């Protein structure tokens, strides 16, 4: 068995918002890192969106202008239902900076 040291200092599992942001912060700090992601990106994702608190992170990483340039729709709240009842639950993000959605597909899950 031939073992050699990896050419990175930190390995990050998952290239979603958290993993990608961590990789960007580490790279900005001069840390050699790699992201391991099993999916091809970008990928369609049901109901994918970002909460308003993520805006601060994207501003800090100088990524927010790219999101604005891509014209992602802004998210001002959320609504959901539970399997146990038909009531619709709403959450308004009023008073907080709105964040962005990515493409949304509605699919029935079995």
C-alpha cells in the first residue's frame, strides 16, 4: 500500500451552503482545503432557499453581488403544512433583510 500525504489541510464533506461557505472562509484565510460533494452542482432541489441570516455570510465572502447579478428572487417569508393537519403555518421575515431562493420545483414526495 502506497500512502502519501493529501495536498490539502482541511477536507469538508458537503458542498451545500454551509460547506461552501466554510471552504470560502478557509481559502480566504490561506488554508488549503477541498470540498467533497457527491452530487453534480448546480442541481435542481425542491424548495431550496436561504434564510435571511445567510445574507451576512454572503456579504462577508463578497458573494452577494454574484447572487444579485444572477437575479435570484428574494425570500420574504415561508409557509408550510404538516402531514397531521391541513393548517398552513406562515413565517414572515419582516424587519429582517430578505434573502434569495434558487430555482424551485414542486414535486410530490412519496
